[in-house]
């Protein structure tokens, strides 16, 4: 498959050939003047949380119309700010603020509907659209990035978001190869499959190396006590969006499972997750992704299985197994790190849950086993 064909597919699904699921242009750093109150509250939010007045400030936000927000970059920044305000309102004080003010909700609902995403913080906002480069000509790596928006702020919180963004940028290098694999299978042309598989396995290895750096600058206790609460899903009985709906709503919080990246590897490499402890959650997490990204995953899942195509070719089967081994190592590393951040810090280790609201330890273990089981030899 030539580069032109591959790039046409990526463009159809709003996937950048160089940046992957990150936006093709650096995220917008400020809203247009009409929405400057949002930028100001975003700048002050960490201080307001610290002194206990954040919830009041969020309730006093002006009710601003969003009809003139048309630019995708403006919509993405609006979603980042409004989602942060929503989660901050709920979790900035000991007692959850479960009734979100109408001034916030009407704007948030309009933006979320246009982006086809739920009204809660998600990976797409807090990672994909939440960075700027210190050196505008430099690479998208954590050391060259600053977060545009935090909850409590500080280097630990920034590092958590920015290193995850670097993983996204690193993994982007394999996405053209995943498309090439899908096209090759669909056309029954296996030339180039070995090269694509090699590129995929090398990229997964690089992603794992980046992930292994998480603990360098994000301390376990700081994550558990200062970062994690703000990324959580809505507690029971749910959150009421005033001015939108009178009934409480429950939603999942931010989760690595909302990243389209690992889902894309699973889809292209024929790694299904069918266990009752994995499939329902992973399918639910697709709702939190940008819509064209989730359709890209669905497209990768269509057609014949890559595993079936390569299983009788010893050379290709070995390369396929290298990709599977790489995914297993990535998932094992993620599981081990997450255990130290959550289970190792939780007062009751037997009841520790992830920000997505799952029994994360069992979920991560099962997804790793389901991946490992796909090895051909």
C-alpha cells in the first residue's frame, strides 16, 4: 500500500499520519475574547481549590452562548475547560457537589453535543488536547511540554498528563502501519505485511519505554490524594446537570481505556476482549472517544483477522507474536505501575478502584491474559 492511500484512510478518520490521535495542530491556548471568563477561571482554578472557593466561582460563571464556536480547536479547548470545571465542582470539597450549575451546563452541553462526547472529564480532553510546546519547533515529548490546564496543579499532575501525551505521540508512528495491514488483508496482498509488523512491534517497545518513566516525576501519594480524585466518575446517586436534565446521571471517569491508541492495536492485531470483566467496559469507553477515532477502531476490526491470515506463514507468524509480546509487556508494565499508584496507596487495598470506576486490577490482568492468549506459537 502506498503512503497516499494510507494517508487518505487516516484523514477520513481524523487521525494525523505523524501525531496520530493528537490534534494535527497544537491545542489552542486561549479562547476568543468572548469566552475569556473561562480562561480566567482556568488560570485561577488551582488557587481557588486551595482556598476552598472554587465551587462558588464555578457557580458564578456567566451563562455565555456557544453558537459562534465553530473552529474545532475552539471546541476542543472549550470542552477541556468546561469538563475540568465540572469535575472540579463535584470533587473540590469533601462533600461532592452533585448539582452542576445551569450556567456551566448549558454551555457544556452544547459543546459536548457537537463533539459527540459525554459531559465529564475524559482522556481526549485532559491528555490529547491539554498541552503546549515550550519549543514550538521541538518534539512532542514530556520535557518539551506544559499542561494547559490542571486541577490542583504542580509538577506531578503535569507530568502525569504530559507523559501520557508523549505515549500517544510515540504510538502514532505505528498507525500508518496498522492501516497498511488492514488494506493488505482486505486486498489479499501480503507484500509489506512483515515490514508493517516490524514497525508495530518496535513502536510498542518505544511506548513501553516512555511509560516506564511515569514514576520519575509523578509521586504515588500525590497522584492518589491530589490528582486521582478529580479524574473520578460521578458517584452515586449521580450528578444533576441543572438547566439540562432534572434526573441524576452517572458516568465513568477518565481512564486509559478511553485512549484510542491501545484499542487500535488490539483491533488491527485481532486481539478481542470477550470476557464479561473486560468487554462491557472497553465498549463503554468508546463513547468517551472522539467519534471519528472510535469509527477508526471499528474500521480496523472489520474484515478478515490478521491472525488468521499470518498463522500458516512461519515468518509472518513470528513477527505477529513479537507484536503480541510487545502488547503484553506494555500491559504488564501499566498494571504494575497502576498497582503502585492505587492499590499501594489505598487505605483498603481490597476495595481499590480505578478512576474509570472499575476493579482495575482484575480488569488489567484479564486484558493482559486475553492479549497473551493470541500468541500463535
